[in-house]
């Protein structure tokens, strides 16, 4: 699986002002940030929040939960502000009925967020809805139960086929399903066991959704950046160019 070249942006140094790239309809921009960043990044995030969000930060009892919210929301505002050419605090965010966030000033600037294992990842597209899911690969005591509960017989046999690959394949299928549910904005409404995917020649394909006969032409892709994480995307559009950015 090919890893993209990552371009780093130092939030404190003005990099974002000097070399921020426009997002074209042919591209998908991927961003990531550590949820334990430098003091400079934390300060930029603090400054990016709206008044209501600054109030909300104070309500979180655990410092790490507080910081996760501050960074994930702050960086989202910084990036949306850049794409829209406005101040981060001026970005107006709304939520669709099942909770998927969108930008009120430009609902055609599609984005989605995920966090796991101390990192937050973002995907932006102008082509259409997008879903991203991130999981830190980690041992799970109830792995076999999870496989049985959430995957079809064919998916289970693929996941179980090579024991050395089992955990990785589990998280791959898990994130594919999550990213699909997040792209369509449905969250929990479709049960994961009603979705069936396959991987052939490294291509991820949706085979079927129980109860649905009509679905859009979604594409699915794993976009690796670190061997201990799985980052998966569901997106629309052919011949898409991916750009990978990291905030440091
Ligand atoms: C929101 C949901 C879709 C993803 O949550 P998650 O994996 O726990 O968390 P992630 O970090 O990946 O994503 C959270 C972000 O997704 C976004 N989000 C929230 N609701 C969403 C929805 N309906 N659609 C798309 N994105 C959504 C938000 O930006 C949220 O961040 P916030 O809480 O800071 O606002 C989850 O609630 C859910 O319903 N998942 C499906 C459950 C399932 O059975 N999965 C099994 C797959 S095999």
C-alpha cells in the first residue's frame, strides 16, 4: 500500500499563510495533527474557537478530553477558515440530522473528522460528501466477538484467514464501515453487519447493503501514514489526487 508524501505545516510559523493550497474538485486534502501538540499549536487552537466553544471547553472534567476537543475543533476552524478565506472564529458550523458537521457558509466544502490513539485526522473535498475513519491498531480482548458481531461470513473468513494479519484486517474492515457510515452521515442507523465489503487486489469494494438496492458510486481507500494506525476514506469522484498534510 503506497504511502503519500506528507507536507508539514508549522501552525506557529505562518506556514499556513504562505503556502496553503487551494482545494480543487479533483483533489482530496487530508490533514492530521497530534492531540498532544506544542504549546504554540494549543494557543492557535484556543484562539480559533468561537465564544460558545471556549465556554464548552471549561465543562470537560478530564484534561485530555478537554485538550482533544480544543485541538480537533481548533484545527478544524483554522483549516475551514483558510479554505474559505475568513477568520477561524467566523466559521459557522452546523450539524445534519444524524450529527454530521457541515460548514454553513459553504455546505459544498465537504469535510469529516476522526480521532484515535492521540491523533486527529481530517478529510476535505469539493466533489461530494466524504467520510474518514482512524483507528490505532491495538489488541482487543473481545476481538473474536467483535468480528462475529459486525462482519458477514465472507468478511469474517477474509479477516481470519491469516492470523498475523487478523488484527490489521479487523481494523481495516471496521474503518471502512465507519468511514462509509460517516460519508453518508448515517452514524448508527445502518447496522455494520448489514454492510458487506470485500478486498480484491488491494481494492476495497462495497458488495451490498441489506435493505438498500440503490446506492451512490462511492470509492473506498486506505491511506496509510504510520504502520500502527489505519486511516480509511469513503469518497466520491474518479481520478482523485490526494494531498497529505500534517500540522506540527
Ligand atoms: C459518529 C460516528 C459515526 C463515528 O464516531 P467514532 O468512530 O466514535 O468517532 P470518530 O472520531 O471517528 O468521529 C467523530 C466525529 O465524526 C463526526 N460525526 C458525528 N456524527 C456524524 C455522522 N452522523 N456522520 C458523519 N460524521 C459524524 C463529528 O465530527 C465527530 O467529531 P465530534 O464528536 O468532535 O463532533 C459514530 O457515532 C457511529 O455512529 N458509528 C457507527 C457505529 C458502528 O457500529 N460502527 C461499527 C463499524 S464495523
